[in-house]
C-alpha cells in the first residue's frame, strides 16, 4: 500500500491568512510534488469548508497538486481496516502546528 500523507492547508501549503489564502510556501509544494511522483497519496486535511474549501482545492490544482481525498479517509484504507473513523488515517501528518510526540515521555 502507498504511503499516505494528510496535509494541512494554512501554515503548511500557504502562509496563514485564513479565511484568505496566503502566499505559497514553495518548499512544501515542491516536496508534495516529489512525493506524489514517487506514489505517495495525499489527503487535504483542513478546517476549510464550502467556498473557502473550493478555493483552496483550486489554488492547489493551479500548483499541480491534486488530492486523493479531501477531509476523508482513502477508500483503500477503509477497506483495509473495515472502518471509516472520523479521524483521518495517514502515515504522516504535515501541519505547521504539529508536535512530534516521543514514544515515551
């Protein structure tokens, strides 16, 4: 199964300017494109909804980022685990507010 990354929009793909879309963060966009070329699947994992979400998806598409899912689990993961929990399942979570929790504190 392919690696799956859940990626946040604001502060990760673009600078924080919510509800507007901030300036692109080129290093993140470049990394997404490299990972996608290697077969990694991406889920847009954002609090944006409605027109703001549509604008974000279009903004990403203009930068050649097309998501395998948006705020939902990938169908193959649902099949693999036999459940579709509210928590988005991924191998990595890219978010500007993330904290890497050690196995043991």
